[in-house]
């Protein structure tokens, strides 16, 4: 695929290529946005709200959108400015409680993305506050949050992740259709690791060193501990890799990564430090996300990255060649092509079988009453959905089983093609 160009044979809504062309970091093109009808603009905005791309897109194309779209964007931006300030205040209160309790921590994602990944926080949507605490601080951290009125959502206990169930304050707030609502209480995600080998079956050397290289950051009056620049880069790339394996939406993470690569393409000191402090395996895993950033958003990257790309293992390179657009098309036509990337990174045959079985026909069920069991992806309540919680739960499970069965033939067929490519290229020539 040509960098920054979508496969025209992919079944994508017409608004999506127009948005992607506008978001290119080299040679952006907004003509496609001019051609969108009001209906298509509404579809685009609904998608971008879910993908966390509304504000970055409308910042770029302020002269290429209808008046009503710009008015809507101004309201969203005004709300988001207030929300950013309130998230900062919420974190400051938490940091004080942690200090009193002797809790060591650092901020990951969120406002820690400024300025390397996002050059203006007011144009970046943030819903959660993500904090990392070492194991010895975790119980004290949870107790400090509870003392401030935060409570854990126990219905999320069964979801494997790298953080404990999110904690929020029960303030009586209700969803009113505004993803930028300043009154929306931020959830707190307490992360106990930077990468979880227990759920991915993949151990990554070097991530344990991130904590020791942490630094103090300052944004205006807000002071906080954070990852060093190269470790924050690695953490974000690994976060994308994890979500690719799980089939989650990664587009806004990849866009922010592309912005980092583009802005730091000439920063030789940073890339020398990156090459010196991250070993070959850690750098190699980051390249998967770097590749997507370059291909989707046509960003510049450093010469050091060019040198590393040639070392991508053949199975991973074949996945990138065949499936690099699958995370994009999967937002509209779900697929599980990320499982083949996951398998290409594992050495143990038993681990591969466990990952494959879990991906194709997972037997992990959410708890009764877990969030989203009566909602669409856009958080709208489903029509004709039962109100009784157990009936709602059963119907949700039926829909999930149907989804997995529906994606099974496509996943197996594309997996066979990927495997056949490897076999064909590795077969001895006569």
C-alpha cells in the first residue's frame, strides 16, 4: 500500500477516506470533505467522536466544513477546555492524597501525551486518568482513592487487562450524548504493569526499566511524574500492539504516534538514546506500530527507524503487508486479523494454541450488569432491548456469540492465506 493511501477495494464508508486524506501529515488533502453531504458529515462526526478524532480533524479543516459543523466543533472545544481543566484538578487532588499516603506513581497517557504526541491538550479528548503504581504501592493507592470517594466497578473484574477495575466517584452523572461533557466524572485506571505477559503470553525485556528512568514533568501549574520520552514512546507503541492483538480501535493512538514520529524525525539525540537504551527485541516490537503510523498517516520518521525496519522478522512483515489495513476496516466490518500478528510473536506452540482458541471462540463472559450491555458502540440505548438486567445480559451474550461465529470463517481464511505466504516463501526452490 502507498503511504497514506487507503485500499480502494476496502468496504469503507465514503466519509472515511475523506477524513484520512485530511489527517495526512505530509500532503493533506481536504477536497473530499468539501464533497460530503450534511448526512455524511453527521456520520463522520459520530464516527470521529468514538475514535477521538473530532477535534484534531476539525482543527485541521476549519475552512473546509459547513457552518453547522464548525458551530458544533466550537461547542465541543469549549466543553473540552473545561474538561481538561477539571481532569487536571482531579489529578492534583489525587496526587496530594498519594503524597500523604506515601504512594509512588506516575502518569501515563492522558495529559502526559503533551507536547510530544499532542501539541494542544484542548484538542485532545481524555476520559480517564491512567496512573501506574508499583506493586508495593498498589493497596495504599486504592485506599487513598477510596478516601476521596472513588469506588471500583466490580462488574469489570473478569476483564483481563494491565490495570485494576476503573474507579469513579458516584456523583449521579448520566450520559447525555455529549462525549466532551465537562460534568462527566473521570475514571481512574490504576495500572500494575506496563505490559502484561500473563494475558499476552509474551514477555518483553526492558519494560521493567521504565520505572527507574521516570522523570518529573510540568504543564503550567500541574506537576507530575511521568515516563521518560523514549519510554513513553515505547509504552504507546506497545499499547497499540496490545490493542491490535485484542481487536480494539487504535486509530487515534496511531495518529498521535505518527505526530510524535513526524515531529521528532530530525531529533538525532532522542533516537540515539532510543537505540542505546532499548534492546533489539523492544525496538522491534515498537516498529509494528511505527509502520502503521507511517502507512496510515504518511509521517516522516528518523533514519534510525529506517535502519530498524529492515530487521522486521518475516512473519511480522508479511502480516504488515497483508493486514495493515485490517484495524481500519475492522472499525466498520469487524475482523480478528490481529490474532495472526499475536501468533507471529510467540515461540511456544502451546501458547499459540491458547491464544488462537481464546481469540476464535472465547469463553470469557462479562459479569451481569457490566457497562454497555444495552448500548450500541455510540453509547445509545438499543431499541426494543429488555430492561430486566438478566434478560438484558442473556441477549447481550447471544449477540456476542453470534459475532464470534460470524467472524470465524473470515478469520480462518485470512489466517490460512497468511500461513501459506510464509510457507511459500520459506519452501526450498528447485
